[in-house]
C-alpha cells in the first residue's frame, strides 16, 4: 500500500506577501487604480486598498476562495503579457486595443465584465502563447 501524498508545506505568511507584491507590481506596470484592480478581482475597493496598504493578500490553504483564484488568473495574464511584450507600455497597448477575438472589445474592458471573462482571457493568452502566435 502506497503512503498518502502530502501537500507540500505552504508558508502562508510568505505567500500572502508574494501575492500582495505581485498585485502591486501588476497595478503599477499597467497604471491601474485601486478601484480598477478591485473590480478586476471582484473585491470591494476598500478591501483591495487594505491589502495594498499591508502589501499582502490573506488566504487559506487550498481549496482557494474565488478571489484568490481570480488573483491567480490575473497574475497569469500579467505573466503571459510579460512573455509576449517586453515593454509594459506594449502590454498596456494590447490591453487597451479592441480585439476581434473578444467581440471587438478591449481586453481590459472584456475582463472587467465578469470573472468568467477574466478566466477566458487567461485561457486565450495561454492558447496564443502555446501556438506561438
């Protein structure tokens, strides 16, 4: 009989800080306001503001909350765009340019419509990067 697999140790304090710093970097790089970031990850603006003040995002061990899943998807989008475009300005240009595969909407506006759209955008970028397009 094989031993049960154990989940790797998760330093939750360090992870909270890493998520907070990643969101702050993303926000700064894309020039978004606290309100825009809160809207993207589906939390109240004052909640997001408190996170940024502390530079950390509270979370529990898996399974993660909807907010954490959304944050992870947003960071994945940020990383994908970073791999596609070296300049943050080019990333922002892509985010703010209407796109035919997103019903003619700007990707940032598309992602703001719903969490489902944010996850779709993540998958779309994964697909585009995988194809080498």
